[in-house]
C-alpha cells in the first residue's frame, strides 16, 4: 500500500521575471529539453545538497501569492505517452477558495492533469503555476506537497493496521523523521486539531477504531482528514464518492462544500448526481483539452458535452 506523502520541505521562492501587475505569470525559460523534445527535471542546487530546490530558486517559508485571485494556472500544458496526447495544450485557471468539478469521458485527461499538477509526471510543454510565482514544473513531488497541495487518489491509502487517531497523528504537518515521530508526545493544540478534523470528516466517534475496519466511505474521509492535517491550500479529490453508499455520498457532498473557501477544492468525478449537488463551476475535458466550462445547467445543455459524454 502506498502511504500518503507527508510535508517535508518548504516553499519555493518567487521566480524573477514576471511583469508586475499581470493577472497571470509570464512564461519563463523551461528546464533544458532533450533531443526528443521532452523536458528534463529541474536541476538541483548542489550548494544545498541532493534533493534541494532547483538552482533557480531556493526554498523559503513564504506563502503562495494569490493577490490576483487565482491559485492555479495551467498554460498550454501538453503531455504525451508514446505519441498519444493525454493533455493537449490544456489551459485552466482556478480561483483561490473555489470548488471546481472536473468531468469528462474516460481518457479525457483528468487524472493526467492531476499527475502534472502534483509532479508525478512532467509536461512536454506548457506551464503550471501555483499562485503568481511558483512554477510547479520545477518542483519535486514532496516540494509540491510542502507548498500546500494535497491529493486524494481514487483508492484510499490509509494505514489500515493503525487506529484512526494514529493515522491522523502521523499526518500532522510537523518534522517527520520516520515512524519515530509517532512516539513524540502531542501537545493539547495538536490533539485539539486532530479532534476538530475528525469532527469535520464525520469520524469523531471512530477515533479509536483500526482504520482497516472502517467502511470504504469512512476510509475516504480519513484520507481527506489526513490531507487536512497538513494544512493544504489546494486539495485535489479523484473520484471521492466511487463505491460509497448513498448516505456516505451525501455526507461527502456536505464535506466538499464545507471545505471550499478555506481551501480550493478540485473534484474529479463521474457521478453526475453528486456533481450537481456541489457544482459551482464545472469544467469538461475531452481529448486532453477543455471542451466546455460553466454552471452545471450550462454544461448539461451544451450539445458538445451531450455528444461526447452525458449522452453516452
């Protein structure tokens, strides 16, 4: 089982070269391209040791710059696999604190988009900016987590042999030095934070239960709680209600609505009833690009969306 990635780094320093007062970051020179046109990972600054920040910006503890209202920009992002374009010049902007639903047929690029944002894959071309100054294509996965971006995968990845409380304790955003961190004594503020999150995710009564005995929906909530323990600004949820009961789905809709505002929440989902309950803005992807965007009613009535997705 893959354990959730924990915060281990600080944030990226603002990158010089963006014109003042612009709504979107200016495009910067990318990391070097190989002969096949794909981009290498960002170089490491050897002055700070292996695994440190890229040479063109050391890591600092400043927050993400959302002074222009947006928290995430994807600019003409293309990702190809053996000649197939999973993302095809995808451009997308998310406002700080919004709840955005991403829908589309299988193979539309939804998961690949999340992979690109979280650093699991590198785009062939294009830019992904977190706020005005942080180029995510230049950061490693752990650095992106540390910058305040959390992701929940389709299948819950909790520590099933540990209690709900112990899962939350492990996820707390503090200095992680392996499993020894579990032996550290929690202070009253940390305990209070865990209890508050468990209340939010409907698991306060299950605090002492072994995670493996929870229902599928409860495991999904626990993983969301573990993300919240790391204080993310941007949360990516990949099919959060798949396999849930109707009651669990209803509570998950309430949870997503509750999280929006304090967090920016991106939900990728195929359950249209669920999307209709939480949707504010819906983006439809098709063949790696944005096909349509707007309210749920507008998207449902779009002939292109009906043809490629909703009408199937």
